[in-house]
């Protein structure tokens, strides 16, 4: 009998990786993966809880699945599930809730719920001796790049962030396991891997500090067939001079660095419990740009953190302009129960937060257009990942989205492209060689 499963993934790159691993697990159990918008026997929503919007979207996706097929078994996994299992089990159709561990057992948990007719709460509390849960991805995804998870958990406890509670302590994946997976992906035709984690820069702190993320990057760099390595979000203190020097010796590493800023005001950074100052952040940006001329520096910025004055917000706007980010992810502060910031005085009104976010988004668009336009006249390698309307689209190593004329046969190829112009959030170009 043909059994089908559909996935909806919310949130970060780690969730994207874990969904792929769960999909392969379900396929081994005899399920065929279908689109989430259609009918399926099982729906799995991989949730996010970074903001209240993430929680809301999870509930919306559960209700959508139930409307599509009221007889389907629905499973909710991930960070929101870790924190709100009882709440999710009350939603129509939800049969299984599994948090940020035991995702590797998703198929057997669903089978248990279906066979017994009961709901399964598989959420486990984190203990001090929590270990990295082995998950495996063996298939190249539809795109030419693949996410590779190297680490889980976070011990930073920034005052606004609920993720350490949802993801638990730092757990590092063995280097040999990472390399084994990357080799498998390379043999399957994968060209680019994105190394990701909940707090990737903490890699190895649970291993006595003998192995660090830079060691993992170097090990992956030695894998034949992989032509580009992209790094997920890092915090500025991780990028020491030694780190940067070692990165410059690795030509496969993309010249795109995502450094999480959150605020350009030192006073706000202190209240957030971030472990750097605005000047310290700028110092690391300068070091990167000296080592990787023309590199893209992207970031996250939060608007309306508790107590943020108009003056402090102005400092953030000025700092974002001064850094000249290639791209910014801007979002208003979301009050998360259980965090210290949720109980701080002087919560910024919703309307003010949203207005400040709109201002920052406007600045970010200007800067992105400036950076994209600055690529004009250059020849850069583009990994083409889709073909629509007679045009190819893909990304440079600097994460600039490029559109170029060409046939569908070039999807999945890494080709030199001459950038001829920019606009509407992307660059335009023409392939410049075979």
C-alpha cells in the first residue's frame, strides 16, 4: 500500500537539515514524500519558536494539514514542540509530538501512534549528559547545495532568547561523522555544503576544546567533489585573527560571513547579554574585509528590545549604515516567556517596534542594492539552482542572487558569470564560460 508523508519546515537551517533526515527516515519506513499542500497520510511540521510568529505559524500549518485531510496523523517536531507539547497535543489531528531530540525515531513514533490509536508525547527533558543525536542525510536535495549539521544546543543564554531552553546544552557532532556525510553528498553530486548548527561557533566546547569549528571546516575542505563551503551564522568573537588566517588558506570557503549583530548600541547589547561591543563587531568586520576583499557581511538586527530608547535605536541605524552590510534580516523583538527580557521594564510598544523595524528594513534594502550593484562588471562563479521563465537563477559565493539566460541543462552547474547589472534584489548576468 502506498503511504504518503508531507513536511512543512519552519525556522532555521538546522531545521532544514533535520527535515531532510526525517524524510529519509520515513522513506526507509515505506513512505513516499509528497507536497505539503496536498493530501497525505501523515503530515510532519518541524517547528520554530524563536518568535511568537514562529509559534503561530506552527499552529496554522497544523490546522491547514487537518483541513486538507482530517483523517491524517499529524506530528509536530522541533523547538516549539519541545516547549509546548501539551498545547500542541490539543490541536486537531496531532498524534505525535517530538521535540528537539528523538527526531531519528520519528517513523517508529508515528507507527506506534497509528497502530495503538493513542497520542504520543515523545518530548524529553535535557540532562547534563545530553549527547548529540546522530541523524544522517545521504541524498542530494533538489538544490545543488546541502545543509550539514555539525552541532546542536547553546549555552549563551542571551536575555531575549528561548533557544537554549528548547535546544539544550552544546553537543558537537564527531568530525569523522561530518566528513563521512559530506563525502556521501559529494558522491551524489552535491557541489556546495552549508555547515550549520544552533551555535556553530561553540563546536567542541563539550569536547574539552581540543577540536573547534575551524578544524571541522578544514576537514570538510579536504573532501573531493565539494567545491564550495558556506558557513552559517557566527558571532564576532569566534573570528579571531588565527581563525581568519586559517580560513584564507581554504579557497573552497565562500567569502560570505553572517555575523549576528542584534543591536548597534552598546547599552542594548549589554542588556541583551551579547558578548561584544559595537566597536568589537566592527573590528572583526574590518579584519574579514582585509583578508577577503569584497566579501559579503550579512547580519540579523532586532528592533525594539526592552528599554530601547530612540537614541539607542538611532545608534543601531547609524551602525548598520557604517558597517554597510550586504544583507540584513530585520525583525521586531518578540517577548518570549521564560526569558529574562520578558520581565524587563519599559517594554517597547508594538507599534513602535514595528515602525523601527520598517526603518531598518528600508536601510537594509538600500545597502543590499548598493552591494549588489557593486558586483557589476565582475565575473563570479554562480551555482545555478533553478530555471524559471527561460532564466537561470543561482548564487555567487558572496550570496548574491543572480539571474542569467540559459537552458535548464545548466541547473546544478557552477559557472562563471559576468555581472551586467542589478535591481529588484538580484543581479543580472551572462554566462562567461563553459
